[in-house]
C-alpha cells in the first residue's frame, strides 16, 4: 500500500524517503537508484566542480531514471565561496523541481529558486533556523537531529525533542533527518508528526552508492559509538567516522594552545576525505558518517532497501494500532 503523506503527494514518490545531499557520494548513480526505487534521490551540486558540470550530471541522471529526482545545494563557510547563484541557475534551467538547501545564509538562493517555482526542502538543526526558513517561503523542512552525519549544529538536540518541537511549532510540513535506517524509524517519524524521513549514511551502504566497497563494509562493521565530533571549537561541528585522522584532529583541537584553525586544517582536509571513497582506505582522511551506523548490518540494493523500509513501516504502524483495544459500546468495525 503506497504511503499518502504531504511529501509523497507533493513529489509524486512512492515511499516517503529522501536521500540527503552527500558530498562525493551524491552522483547520478546514487540519486537515480534511490528515485528508481520509489524514494527521492538528490544529486549533490558541489560534487561538481562547476555549474556546467552540474548541468551535465543532471542530464546524465535523466538518462538513468524517469522518476523525479532533485539537487542538494549546500551553502558552507568558505574562503572563496562557490558561485551559488550560478549553480542555482543551472538547476532552474534544467527544470529540476525540488531542491534541498542546507547551510548558512540561504536567503538569496532560496529567493532565486522560489522565484522560478522550485519546491524547497530546507535542512536545519534548530527550530529557530527552521522558523527563519519558513519566513523565506520554503515548502518543506528537513529537521536534522544531533544523531545525524555531518553538520550537527551547536545545540546538540536529538530528534526525540527536535521532531516534537517541529510538530508543535512549525506551520509547514517537515521530514525527519538523522538516525534513520529502517521502517520502524520511518513509522516513528510519522508518529512524531513528520511526513517522511531523510537518510544519508544508510544509503552509503547500498550496492549502487558510488564509493569503495571497503567503506561500505566499514559502515556495516561500525557501531553507533564510532563517530567523532570535530571542529566544535570553531563552531562548525561535524560528525565524522571515528578513524585515526578524526581522532588525531580531536586531540589537536582539545590541546591546541593557539586555537588556530590551521593546526587542524591538514587533518580535516576535504581532498583526503574524498580519496577515502575512491581508494577504500578508511584511515586515509576524514569522512562523514552518522550514529545510525549501529543500525546498518548489510549492503542491499536501493530497491531492496526501500521495499524493506516500506514493509517494516507498514508492519510497525499496524502492530501499534493493534495495541489499542477500543472499549465501550463502539463497534470495532466503525473505527
Ligand atoms: C558522506 C556524507 C556526506 C554528506 N554531505 C552533505 C552535504 O554536502 N550537504 C548536506 O546538506 N548534507 C550532507 N550530508 C548530510 C546528509 O544529507 C543527511 O542530512 C545526514 O546524513 C542524515 O543523517 P544520517 O546519516 O544519520 O542519515 C552528508 C552525509 C554523509 C553521510
């Protein structure tokens, strides 16, 4: 039985599961596999060196799926920021209907995309940021709890609180992000008021994820305790896989007398992190992963994964309903 939530209705997808933007993972192979499996796949704009490369990647993805897919555009602090307006323009020109935005000061990009009629799913880690995004006119929020992989924010609020706060305070629909891997998680998110879930780490451990097999296996082998929070000192906290380099970065961060970012810069180099996914050496550099690794025990295809999530979620919802026995004169058949 297909789901019927604000998300599935707005996007025309079968299962209310989004594959979040993932730097150096969110290529056409990943996005098309998720969309073909009935979820929403997202290309990650900044895995492409230029806006023109993004245009090619969008076109390549179109040859791999007939189903809707979107693009993630992440706005992060950088010495020389990418030309976000040009990336957004390519997204508009190529007719992409849904964009996941994330990061700092998204106002200009959101306004540009909304003016073109794009549906915006904005990801954030606090209710305050969610409310600002609502004012900017976004259509959906993706509420990213402290469990999540990558930028966790600085307030450390886990999804049990954050999602209910979202339900109590937000005027637009939201999905739950961070810590999801299975159908019980989806059912729980729906019960807390979300209209779907967003997953990152779980999709890395799939057959189609375009990363080295050793890294998929490292995720399967890892526990929920195998992440490190890096760069807190600079208020840019990221949850990373707890390998030798991430641990060394944390040690420097904690003991540095100067507090200069240069002291850790080499450890957290994105270039070395990118190589990890290619050479399969999990200790070659830092890479992003979430606590949800503790719930990941296999490497299915995206199709198998989403079919299983659908089955498990429907099962969990039914079982929970059966926990309630109506009393009194009301006939069961009327409920
Ligand atoms: C390898 C990796 C790279 C990521 N890169 C980005 C990114 O570039 N932009 C972004 O908005 N989120 C990024 N994320 C976060 C995911 O989109 C998603 O919010 C997060 O993974 C959810 O937590 P989960 O891993 O527990 O499912 C990344 C996550 C992973 C695992």
